[in-house]
């Protein structure tokens, strides 16, 4: 059953169209940067975007920051929302369950196909952005990352030196790039931090997928499931910025979405990363359990 769902996922043109469109935005941004050599000032705009002219190897991190707010959640919500509701709308769900396939087994197969899709999109963005960054923007020049004038970094922490200051000999020799905290990172460290960011973003998108999958078991409309999940995310984003909602902000699904940036500090700031993993795990467990409870008793004969 799992193999069948994976084959269906990989054979659908929609899967590859969504992957291409998600990768297209970082590619177009890289082209514009290459042509104009204009990037946001340090500390402004998308994370790491101000540093990619000096280090194209950083572009995967910038690309993930570009697609995370909108493109990636939309793609994941559409695919997850279609998992059960799409089968019900086309009338194939009842035929799937006529065979000796339990509902739990079918739901697990759908979940695994969504997980594979999330990994596929995130890795596609990462690798295409790396190739684009190195090819269009060039190799590392050991320039500072994300430092604001006066040595400030995003989040208000102070970093040694001034933005745009030439790296010292120790920085050039000991690290491929300077971290957000001002300390150098080797190429191996940069790779490990990028892998951590990929894992964090993947888990965050699984929270989106769990909400959409639950809604997919409630309605027969794939579009309604996807829009319902996106509405929940939009509401979360609004509440995150609202001072009056301070009490509930730590429990919102999008509260720690950008905590992956802390992987690129030296040392890593683990507090928000751990909280982000924790809150997404709660959302995944709760909404998958609700999806299973609803789907296991759902009337599909009508």
C-alpha cells in the first residue's frame, strides 16, 4: 500500500509542478541579485540574503527563508489536504477500502507519502539553491553573515566587528563563513548546520501536513482541506505579531518557524529550536490522532 501511494505521488504532474514552482522563486531571486548586485542591507530582508554576494554557498539558507513563509506551506497543505478528501471526491476511496486494506493502513500510507513529499520539496530547494548560488554568485569569500551596522545581528545580539569588515586571517583560514554570532564556521560545520535547518523545517511542515490531513478526513473537498489548514496558519501568523496574544503565542504552530536560523549561530542557540521541535511534535501527534479517530469511524458508503 505504501509503495502504491509513493508511485501515485511521483507520477502525478502536480507533484513535480509544485516542486519546480517552489524552486523557481529562489532561482529568480538569484538571477536578479547576479544581474543587479543589489541585496537588502545587513539585518534586513530575508535571512542570509545580504551575504550571498560574498558566499554563494549560503544561498540554500537564504532560499529556505524565502520559500518558508508562503510557498512551502501552500504546497504541503495542498498535497496533504488532497490525501483523503481527493480520493473521496473522485469516488475512489470506497474502492480502495473494498480491498483488504484497513483504514489505519491506508492513513499511514497517505502520511508516509506526504512525509516523502515534504522531504522532496525541502531537499530540492536546498540542492538547487546550492547549485544556483555557487554557479551564479560564486564561492565563499569568508564574509560576515547577517551582521547589521555597528555589529548588531538579527535578534539584537551584538557581534564582534563591523558589518562589511574584512575577515581576519584566522577567520579566513579557520572557517568558510562567519556565523551570525561573529565566530567562523568551517565548511563541515556549515553543512551540519544546514542539515539541522532542513530537519527543523521538515518537521515544521509536517505540522502543516497533520492539520491538512485531519481536515481531509472531515470534508470531501481537497481545496477546502488545504484552505482550512492555510487559514489556521494565517491566523497563527497574525496572533504571533499581536501583543494582546502574548499568552498563547508560545503554543502557536508558526511561532518558532524561523528558529532554524539559530543553527547558524556559534554556539547554536538551542532554546527556540527545542521549543520548535516540541510544539510541532505536539501538533503532529494531536492532529494525526484526530485524523485517525475520525477516519476510522467515517461513513464512506454515501
